[in-house]
């Protein structure tokens, strides 16, 4: 009977030691997780900025190649009354006349594979965020809460009073 009680006490003691060790590991990992999360957010922003630059470069390249022909066609359209028989009140008649070009370009873009899902750009490489890939970032507000939660079971720290001295 005594041996069973000693084994139980030993097991409970080991559980307490493991629980304390786990709390210590969690407490020590909060700041590195928060720092890594901020770094991942910065990398995500940098990747987004690089993608915007790439997309604009491609747009400028297309405009350089095809822009003069499209511009000439649009300029011609700016003088052509719309033959659809619909009276449209527009603040800029020429802009309305040219609008179908934009509408056609937009419909063509919507048919592109790049419309539904952002394509992988070889020049940028894959976006690897590790444990933060799903956007599970640790915010500045969450870090102190995590520290407080990990501190449960530890001795309470003395708190300062906001009351004015009398």
C-alpha cells in the first residue's frame, strides 16, 4: 500500500514538474513568437509591395507595346456617338463613349487565370511564412495576454495602485 502511495506521489510530483517546465517554455517562447510574427508581417508587406511593382511593370510593358494602338482607337471612339439607341446622361460624353473599351478589357481580364488566384511570380519566389502562413500573427495586444496566461500559477506580482496618496 505504501509503495503504491509513493508511486502516486512520485507521479504527481513529475506531473507538477512537467507542468512547471511547460509553463516556463511557453513563457520563454512568447517574445520570440511575437518577434517572428512581426517579421513575418513585414515580409508579407514587402512581398505585396514587390508584387505591386511587378504587376505595374507588366502593365507598363503592355501599354508600351500596345498602348499607342489602343490610344488611337480610344481617341477615335471619343468622337463616335454610341449607336446603341440608349440616351445616357453622362458628365463626360467622351468618357462614356470610350467606356466600352475598359469594359471589354475588364471582361478579358476576368477570364484570365490570374484573375481568380494570384499567380506565382518566378522573379519573387514563393512566399514562405512558416507557422504564420495562415495569417495567424501574434499581435501586440495578444503578447501581454499570453504572458499573463502563462503566469497563472506563479506568484502574483505586486501591482501599483492608481489611487493618489492621501
